[in-house]
C-alpha cells in the first residue's frame, strides 16, 4: 500500500479483523486495471463497496438526524441529510482522516491528482463505511459515521439555510412545485477505457427543460446535469429569487 494502514485504522477509530476488506475499500479501479493479471470484473476494486456504503451512510445519517431533531419537518431533514452525504462534505471528512494517502491508484490517477479528487475521496469514504459494516456490523459503522461524518448534530445550522449540495433533490422539488413530471436521467454517452470511463448524463423535466453534463462517475454526472438545468431555470426566471438558488449555484461553482 501507499502507506501503512495502521495509521488509517487509528484515525478511523476502528481495527479491522479482515484487512482484505480494508484494502479493497482503498483500491481504485485504475489500480486493478494496471495490476498484472487483474481483470475488469469489479471484484478487486472498491466500486461495489462504495455502492453498499452509499446506502448505509444514507440510513445512518437519516437515523441520527431523526433522533436528534424529532420535531423537524421532512423537508428540512432532507436538506440536512443532503448536506451531510454530499461529495463536498464527504471529501472534507476524508481529508481529516488523510484517506487520500492510503489509496491504491493507477499511475494515471496518481499523476492527475487522484488523491485529492472530490468524487474519488467521497467514493472511497463510502467504501470504507461498507468495509467497516461488513467487518464489524452496523454498530461499528454507526460509530464511524457518527464520529467522522455527522459529528454533533447540534452544531448543524438548523435554522439557517444549508448550502446547496444536492442539485438532484433541488430539481425534484422544482418539478413537484410546478406539478411537472419527475426529472428523468439517462446516460447518453460513454467514452474512454473501462477503468477510466467518462459518462454524459442528460436530465429532462417535462418537454421543455433539459440539461447535460459529463463526469467520471454516473452519480457526479447526474448531479452536474441537474445543476446545469437549475442554472437554466434561474436564468429563465422560472425559480423565484426568494429561494436564493442563484446565489447557492454561484457559491457551489
């Protein structure tokens, strides 16, 4: 590994019984592709763990917020959760763990600054959450998420506007408010080698509105496409200034 895993276990506050799970959580698909004799079937990289960790994280964050704010509205809880599970917030949590230096990357990712990429760090943190869950159960995952992702819920700005980080949710709220069909996402193009693909995602709301964006993961491309469409709606005056969406979009750029 790039660095001894003991340091990461100490920072995370969890000691693995099965270190293979830890190493897999830290293994990016670019490393698997460049390893002699490795295939591209996804069994050696962290993508499946990231998929599982995403669901575990969403559940544990929701559970923490509901327990701490039993009287808060669903809409407000959703916005707080969206902030806590956003790639920007997860990247910050990963950086506090110094997670980047423990990742196993291919040479191309290494040279392109992969150890500090937002999406890569967020995905690796979700993979680490899944690895902890598989190794030590839900209680261990809950302790990690509570300590390193949620922190003290009382410190979250309950009464203030949360920074806009979940553009897909914001677009969904717009569609609901206008009684339009729910946003529909589709992958319209894939390019590049298997271990370093880029995806172009298009989102449509009704017949009139659409947006597109490209990124290295389908999830990030979808968020960017939603952001692109929200910018169009703001420019067209379809979203009221009272929502402060134009400022949020500017701040997130």
